[in-house]
């Protein structure tokens, strides 16, 4: 008996996809969808094919040359396109195209952390009302599965904290400083030479990339939108070899962490900054360009997610997984949602922790400000420079003590 193509091997129909942007991630998505077409079809129970690629540039030598268009309305007005993959980046054109795609009845998959961090609540609300999917697994952690585990696998837990090394560039720089004895500037140049850092690395080294990612994770974990402007952010440019040596001598290592923690009053304390992390703990062992994300639930305890947090193929892998999900749920929306933010965010002063401090001063001044502390011996310390660990203090209490001590050169929380 003859069966039409659409019924063979459990395949129901053709799903057409449009890719917006043919940069690192967009081109990777096209490669993965072509390379693993048979596997994708088997898992989606659909034939999924790229119909259009939108880019303002010309790619005459590309194997996908016949698929390129420059006018988004071609995609917008083609009813056969069911899934739009947005890899443009930023929160301007990508924001406009995403809304237009949703309003045209197309699910959207994105790797755009800036867009999700700024407008996630609005876009998820649109997708819900239109019975569509807005999926963004690749926006945090590259190819590391983290969005689905938080929203699905850990759904039985009341989540208490999300904390992680969310930026591979800064983690590589800190690893080079700690293990290789390189200065910050030398480690940054090495990262550039290996392609781990952009020509303008400010989004990474100033913490903005990690800020956007912790906003997404915190919003998902706690159900209300956390905006980047609400999250105090400090990068790693102030960390010196002396700080790395002091941390090592005290049994710690330096990591840039994004943190979102539920407070007793129900608000969420979210911030990004360099921390001292105790050696032997899971996050301390995350080196080079790898990311590590810890999620703490009231039932399961601590769960760790680890892997490459960026790169063309790891990120494309996560994007294509979302494309498969969108195709499989074309008529049954996946539950992925959070509410608008409001007054959910608490200032970092609400969180208690021990602190590492390096200052040019004498011991009497330190003890007048902080009381009893634990001094760290550092043979390379400058004259009259002291490094020490405080007891656990509230954020406001620490700030008062720090402000009363002159000569403070560096201060970092201890995880």
C-alpha cells in the first residue's frame, strides 16, 4: 500500500524554519540542522527544514545562498514558516522582529540573553496569549541544559538560590591569573589571542554578560522578572595577582559569580561580583572557559550544571533542541513563564556573608573597623598592606566598617 510522504516513518508534516542573523550562532544552527537532519527528524517526528535566512550581508559562496533574504516581511507573511530562530542579538531590531513573528503566529527560539533579560516577561506573556512558544535555552550557559531543568525537572522544589560562573571569558582570565601567574592585562590579551575575548571585552570583564544571565535564571527560578538595571554588577578588572595569591593562601580561589537568592521576606537578592570560593567545592573546580551553575532547592538540595558556556556549536546545539521542542509542541504550548517584576528585588545589603578585604593600613585600624578578623599571610604584599577575612556580616554592617577603614584596595564576598 502506498503512503504519502507526510505519513512515512511517523512524520506528520514539514516544519519550515527561518533563521534571523547568520553570525556565529545563526550559521551554527544551519550547520547542525543540515548535519543532523535525520536525527532531528526522528526525534521531532517532523521534517524540519530551514526555508529562509535573514541577514543584511551577502553570502554568495554559502551553501545556503538560495535561502537568504533581506526583508523580514517575507518571513513574517509566509504562513508555512512555523518557527523563527532569532540570533541577531541586542534588544532593538531583535525585539521588533520577535514581536512581529509572534503576532504572525510563529513560535520563536532565541539565544539572545540581552533580549530575554530585558523583555522576557513581555514576550512570554505574548507567546502565552497567542498559544505559541518563546524558548531560550541557549541564552544561558551555551550548550549546558539549565532552562529546562529549572522549569521542569526541579518543578517540585521551592528554589532558594541560583549561583554560578556564567561567563567563560572572565573565568579563563581568572584561571590564567591564578594558575599561570599572569597579570589581569596579560591574561586578557591571552584570552583575545585565543578568541575567547572580543576586541571590546567590556560586556564580559565588567560583568554585564553575567548580569543578563542571572536575571534570566533568577526570573525563571522565582517567577518574577528581574531586570538588569536592578542588579548591582561588578566585574573583575579590580582583581590583582596579589588578591589571587591571598585567596590561594587562605584555601580559596577567585571566581566571578552571578547570584540570585530568596530572602526570608520573599524578595530576591540578585547581584554579580568577584567572590572567594573555597577550594574543593564544585564551583571552585570550574576552570578556563567552562561555566558552572548551582541550583539549590528545598527538596533536592544542591544541583550542579557544568559545561562549555559559549561557542558556535554548543550554543547551536541548544537552539536546535528548542526548535525541535517548538515543532513537537506546535499545537500544545509549553509552560515557560514568569510575571512582571515590580518590587521583588532586594538590595545586596540584605545578604549576610564573610568578606575578603585587602587594604593599606595597620592592624589596629582593621580591628577598630571590623573587630576580630583572620589575617592572610602574603609574602608578596606591599609595605603596610594587609589582607584578611571578616566574620559573617550583613551588607550594611560591612559597608559601614569598610567606609571607616582608609586604604581599602579590594573587597570580595566569600561564598
